C-alpha cells in the first residue's frame, strides 16, 4: 500500500525540521510539531537573503554538502539568482517526473528530440536531458546555434519533437519562412513548451500547431519547486502531480481563492528533501477549478495552465491585467507578428495601455482593439508597425514596458 499524503507530509516535516537549519528557523515560536498549514508561505527572496547571508549555498540544506550532486540557479530576472542544490536522490525524482511528462506527450524510444535551449545554469535544460534518457529517446542539443542552423539540424537529423518556449517556437517558424526553410520543420510531430504561459493559451497553441504542423503541449516546473505540471491531452492546460506536491491556490492575503478565481500557486514538494520548500509561493497565477478535466484524470486540473506571473500583473484603471491575456488577443488576429506592451500614464495621470503590433494594416488594428475591449474590457491604443521591427527573443520574451513609475516621478 502506498503512503497517504498525510503520512508523506508528516515524514517531510519531521525530517526537515530536525535537520534543516533554514526550515527550523521558520518554525521557531510554533509548536514542537507544527502542521504544514501553520507555516507561513515562503517567498523566493527569503531564500535569496539566506543565501546572501550564508554564501554560497545558504542554510536550506537538509544533508551535509557532500550529499549534493547537482547545482542549478534561477534566472534572476526579478532579483539576484538563487542557487538550488539537489542530491542524487532528488535529481532522480526530477528525472522520473520529467520522463512521465514526456511520456504523456507521447515521446517514446525512437523519437529524436531537438532542444532549442542555450544550456546555461537553469535546471530546465538538464532535467530535459535526464527525462529523455529515462524515456529512451534521443536528445539533440541545439545550444550555441543560430535559428537557421537549428532549423537545418532539425531537418538533417529528422527531429520528431522540439522543446522550447512558445515564443521561440513561433520565432523558429518565422525564421523558417524568411530563410525558405519551411521543409525543415516537416519531421516535427510534437512541440513541447515551457517557460511562458503561451502553450496553454488557445490562440498561441493554435498558431504553433498550424505553423509547425505539429501538436503543441505545455508543461511547467520551477528550479525551486520541481517539475510540477504536465499537460492535459484531453482538455488543455495542466495537471499538477498531486501525489508529489501539496497544492494550494491563494489570494494576495494568502487565503484560499474561491472556485473559478485566480490565485497564486503555492506548492510543497513531498519527496524532494535536500533543498525543501514548504508552502512555496511560486509566483505563478492559476485558476482554481473544481471540475475534473474532460478525460476524468485524477490529478488537479489547471484549465488555463499558468495564466500569468504575480509580478507580471499590472493594475490598470482598477483592473488586473496580465500580459498573457493581451498575447492571447494578439495571437487571435491573423497576420499579427511580434508585439510590445507599454503601460504609461497620460497627462491627467490616468493609466493607459499602448500595444505596438506588427500587423498587415489598419483593419487588423481595429479588429484587435475590438477584441481587447470584448475579451478584457480594456481600452488599448493599438499601434500597427511594420513586420520585423520589434525585438525577437530566443528564450522567454520581454514584451512589457511599464513607464508609469517614471511618468509619476516626473510629475
Ligand atoms: Zn486531463
């Protein structure tokens, strides 16, 4: 018989509260045997500060340093990077979950999987390699190559699957058109995306599937928490590995949100004990759904996948706006290319949104403006620009400029 989740949670708490100095400090002042719910949700900057005070690895370590075999770090786009260590056992856990996700997408022995990553210090690249080994598929690293070189390699080796960000999948398609390399993507049957909300946004997914002639899947993971989300092949969006993670969806006051509402995903991985995060605030925004997915899968279903990041959210005229919702509208307009969102304040101090989009012409700009009004209830100034003028990205896109702070400081 498998252990219940309560047992697993109890075992995790007992282990890390006994051996891990960082976690022990978190429960100082609580009962001798606190429950998980008594712990304050943990933010990344608490781990970062601990690491700065106790360099180079901090005190969130359950075992002696020589037990750890893997070092990765977060991207540090919103603050200093965090170093995260894994033991061989924890790394095997990553491998197992990643392999399961690949299995769900249909990757199997005989597949050749092109990895359009730079292979830096982020966990994603190395976990993908591990997962592919476990599955028995061939990994084709495409680090250090231009997009055209990547396309040629995909064609020459006959890659059957591609892993990248959704932004980059669309970029690769664009380069294929520009370089007359459309044929290069023909062998690709699956595009497995992560790193951005895109692959769970219906219009983005449709565009990837049409452009690349392949099925598009989403999955999700974090260096700090592990690979927690795998795609629902029946209903879209993601499932959370419920046997492996305690999953909560909390509002800004850290109370559970109501069904149908958006909240921050807070995770406790139950079996990654070397660098444990208990009630970790992922910063990922998801919708709490009570329904089973259309296929009746057991694990918790996040119908829209990751719909945004808490630090992406912008309040415009009292409304919560996520760049991913704007992206969904842009991708719904035929002929729309790259885009850039600028939040600014007008002379009266009113918040405004400017959306520069590569569009064929004025009618499409009006269509997009109308879509935005209907779907988001948002008045947006759409500025059509010529194809190719906005910056392209190889990984996660940076498409948002918030000028409101500077506008205010000038006022
Ligand atoms: Zn499902």
